[in-house]
C-alpha cells in the first residue's frame, strides 16, 4: 500500500508497516463543548498486491479515551465486499495488545463495530488477502457516541441529598439540580454561633487618652431598608451596616441577621416579613438604630412535568394506570397533592382520551398545564 490522498482527519500510509511504532503525538477523540460529537476518517488506498500473512500494525494518531463509546465503520470502495474485508483486517483499541475483526453490516460494502476506549491509539493490521489485480480505497470512520443511558426513571437518580432535585433526562443521564429550600428550610451551611455583643447599657468608660464624641454616631445601612426576596430562589445575605463618629469607626451590632445569637434571620424558604436590626453606640453611650424590613414573597410559578410518555397506547379490557406527574415549587418543594386534572380514560371503550393536569401554588402562581393522550385499542366487543 502507498501513500494516498489526504482527507479529513489523518492519512494512513503504509498499511503493511512492520515497525509497529506508536505515535508520538496522539490526539484524544473526546467530547468538544459546543461542537457536537467528533469523528475522524482514515483513507486506506489499495493497489494490486497480494499480502496474505502480513501482520504489521499501523497505529493512528487517534486515541480512544478510556470509558467512552465509539463506532468504527469500515467502508470498501473496491470491488471487494465488506464481508471479505472484515475477515482480512483486524482492529485494536488497546495499543495492539488485543485484536478483533470488524463485524459485517447488512450492506455488502461496509462493516462496523462498537467499542469502548481504553486510553490507547486505534491500530489496524492486515491478516489476509485483500485483492489481487484490483485497486480501491478503504475508508475507516471513527465516531464518538453519546454516553450510554444510565437511568430510565427519576427514582434511579437519587443521590441521597435532600437539597437536590434528582431527574432522569431524556438522554438517559441523571441530573442533580441544587435547590435552595426543602420543606421550608434553607439548604445553606450553618454560619455557627456568633460572639454575643456587649450589653447595650454598658458603654465603655473613656480613659484620659481616649477620644470621645459627645454626639450621636452616623449609621449607614448598606442596601435598601426594604428588601424583597423571591421565596426559594434568592438566598438571604445580610448587606450589613457601618457607623462612625468624630473619633472614627463605631462597632455595629446586629439582631436577627442570622449571624448573631438574637434570631435566625429571614427565612428565604417561608413567606413573611422579617426585621433585621442594627445598633451602634460610641464611647459615651450615644446610640443610633435602624431596622431593615425583609419580605420573602412567592411570585415564581411551580413546574409541572409528566411522568412517562405524553402519548400512550392502552389495550382494551383493563384499567388504565396513570403514571402521574411531578409537581415542584421552588418555595414549597414537592406539591403533587395540589395537582388537579380534567379528563378520564375508560379502559373498556375504544377511543382517544386526553387528560390535562394543572397546578397552582399557595401564592396563586399557576404552572403551565401539561397533557397526556391515551389511545384505547383492540376492544373485542366493538
């Protein structure tokens, strides 16, 4: 075999190479973000040689990543059929340690194999006669396949965390979406106990060298005094406050901020209005105060998703079982008992039935309705 024409991917030259040298600059065939699943094509030009018994391997620069799935397709553009080609060639995906013949496709001019990468370059070797007195081109295509499905139902994706929504995607992979709230409790780390502030009535006694300011300090509250958090969406983070007088900075004490011992702070998972107080006093006891009002409101509609397919066929003569729906609200979590529906399915009468599911949370926010169509077929008494 001689050097042939260039092609997308790499050119394989010298199929009967006996040195068996592996490439020094391999290229991993792996997922590329935003570019789809990659593939490589190799052209193997044949000429009138009879090479029965030759076993020298040719290593490509394409490395198959461990654990990923690939499809290898060998297409024969010569008069030789795909079945004979698959018997004459062998492939290796583990650096030439193990070899296999491509499996023939129903088409007489192609063969294919599904393989799992082992972190080694793809290799080819000739173990039988290809043709005699004829020329042609073999095309070897290497395609990366999507990951094998790992789930069929959401129940198979439970990761044991109460703070994630575990779902099985249409592609058969598990998703774990982090949520802020579970059953009215925030999924945030406990900040731990804070050091208690000094008693407000115990102002420090100024010494002879202590700066004193016989006036009220200036208290500046960061952010708005009236704040609104979306329940289950916005976490509570105290913007804080600062105070100064003529002598410099004055310590600010907080109450019910969530980071002090005087209250848990606004609960972003329960609707309501929560006060957060800031107090500062200077060396002479001049005190200033401010209160921030934090309102937690639920304005986000819940989500409604079908369990099972949107279209189902049911054999006549038995009760149709509804796979149900999933109802989730960012503020209140799973609220499937609040789901309502219209339409029923009669499993003893042929026809097409539609069941519509609706959901409204306690805040009056309505989810987009979903529907399922059920076709009852093959009633013997029609």
